[in-house]
C-alpha cells in the first residue's frame, strides 16, 4: 500500500494544539466521522469532517450492550460481544462502507482519514475490509488489527470503561470489550467469506460498490509511493 494516503484513527476531540499542527502537515482532504449523531454532538471534532455513521444495529435502534449484565460476565464474554458487533456492522452498514470507499476512490479526496470513538471496532472493520480488498493477506490484516492494542492509550479508554461499568458490566467484561482480540476479527471475516464468498463479492454485492470504484481504489492505494 502507498504510505500516507489513508489513516485509521480514534476520536479526534483528543487532539491538542500541537497535535493539530501535526495534523495540518498531513494535508488531509477528507475526514470521515463514523460515530453516531449523539457521539458527534457530545464530543465534536475540532476539524471539518463528514458524518458517516457506521453501526451494528438496525436503523433507528440504540447500540446494544452486553445482555444479562451480572457479576458472572467475564473477559471472554466481552470479547464475544465484539464478535457480535462486528457481524452486525457487516449486516447493517454495508451501504455506508460503500460510500466511504467510493470517496477514497476519488483522487481529490486523498489523503483521507476515517475514525470512530476508539479507532478499533467500527474503524477496525472498515480498515480490515479495505486491506483485504487491496490484496493484503488475511494474516497481515489481523496483525494490523491487533496493533490497535499497542497504540491505544489507557487514558483514552477511561471514559468508555467507566461508562461500561455504569451500564452494569463487570470490569472483566468491560476489559474484553475494550480489547482487540485477533480471534474475533478473524471469525467475523471468516463468516463474511462463508456468507458472501469473500470481501470483493461482499463489496460489489450487498455493499453496492461499483467495480470501477474498486479498481480505482487499487490503482490509487497500491504500488510504489509517489
């Protein structure tokens, strides 16, 4: 992949004055905000961005949390909730994923960034599908997803952790939800293969991405830098 054309990020409201100076040097032409409307209202971006809600829920419903919250919920339960979220994202956000990729296929919209709150789940699915569509092998895609845990700072997760605890979730389950388990992403992609015949078939089928836009993505994002 060509370097410096597409960035995956967490919430941009964290950006400091010095961060914003570095941000300007990236020369981004498009920022896609994958959060829900309420998230954008509570924590607005400090830079111009395009709202494009990616959700694992049917339209008009609220995000689900772990059911039957109790003292028995474990880290494994939290990780399993991530798998269910990823499967839901593939089912309910195919059109939005198509819209994002169509934007990335447009030459004057690069470099670009896409982000959600944690930069892990909604953006994780979007990044994984994009990498596979560009020809990156599955093992490297999963390596990229796992790197999320290395770069997410603890202080950026405290608010989310607290909110999960307030909802009735155990600390162990909350830790699972905030993790980046390789198996969960792997199983979600395996399920996509089983149901749709692979990423390309999913993108040009249920997502509605034009074959010409998929080809444009590959031409613009794959090859020597420059």
